[in-house]
C-alpha cells in the first residue's frame, strides 16, 4: 500500500457515531481528543484516505480528503465569514477562472480569499485589501493551511486610498459602505467585467443600488440565498431542525461605459 499522507497534510476525520467531523493538520506525535475517544496523529499518518482509524475506546473515524467548503466554514476566525452558499454564487457571477486577477476588499479572516485563490490557480492572482493588519495576518495563515497563500498578495491599507490594480477580471467588496468606494472600484475593474458585494441589511442594499445606478453600472442583480440541510435518514427524511438562513444580500453589476438611455 502506498501511503499518501505526510506531516503537514490536512485531513477531515468523520465519525459515524457523532455524524460530524474534525479538520486536522497532521503533526507527528500529536493526539486529538473527542467525545468518543483519542486518536494519535501517528495512527492517521500510518493509514490513508478512505481508511478508518480507531479511538482508544474503539470508535472509528474515517479519513477523508477535506473539502474547501468545510475548511472555510471551520477556519480560525476573528470576523464574520462568507459562507459556502454565497461563495459558490460569487465564483459563478464574477466569472472566476484559472488565471484570473481578482481584487478583494475586506479580507477579514480570509474565507473568501482562500476560495478565490483556490479557483484562480497558480496562473492567477488575488489581491486582498484590509486596513487591519491582524486580519490580513490571520487570513494569510488560513490561506497557508490550504496551500494557496502564494497566489495572494495581502495589502494593509484603507481603501479610501484606492486600489493599485487596473484591468482586474473581478472586484469584490465586503464593506459596510461599498457605495463610498465605487469610484476606486471602477478604476481597478476591466470594462465589461463585474463587481460584487455582500451586505447584511436592506437599507445598505438600497444605498448600494442607488450608487451603482448613478455610476451607470449594467446588469445589476440582488440575490439572497437560503440553505437548508435535510436529515440523511431514509426512515425519517425531513429538513434539519436548524438551517443557515439569512447571512447577507449579494449584489452583482457590470462595469460599462456610461451612455444616455434613449
């Protein structure tokens, strides 16, 4: 058997008893405790993906390849994060592709930063701005764990000073007042490409829409995404008792040349 796992690898351990799992970065000699017992990292390193490792009390955990969505949901954070349910729409509606250049403002804990960096690939670039250095540092650490930090340039700067970039393929603003910085975003964004933003309240959305229309952005869309899990039990199939409800409104718009409407 070829052992693929090595020190520093990240794994997702899933327990059939708990119906939940844990993300681990493997460190020789370390141990992980749980409600159903303790597992040594060395036992995991001696196994492989898809195999089960046993706790000291005899409960199995399956070694799975971690999903990006699971990682970004459970990463270390000091701020609210963008959830996978919004992140997927952001990737599609901003047309993020391998080789893209993406400018992000409002790095936070780096959830979206890691997702964008994953999808632009080694040929692409993510430039992420935040005025708080402690957030940029945490985001960089989180991106390093997912092994995409080399695709990201972190800049500690107040966005009031503007962006350095021009002709970016996409711009995303995670700010409480993005309408105040659209003049900077327009300069950074390539013509015909899209800007995105996320806002938690309807009055903020109204301000953003008014500013986007004033600056003649095209194809403006507002989207709210509701996400509900179901119990994966064939004998009692029904929705889970709790769901991820409102987390924010997404806004997308295209950068176009201003013309008078006839």
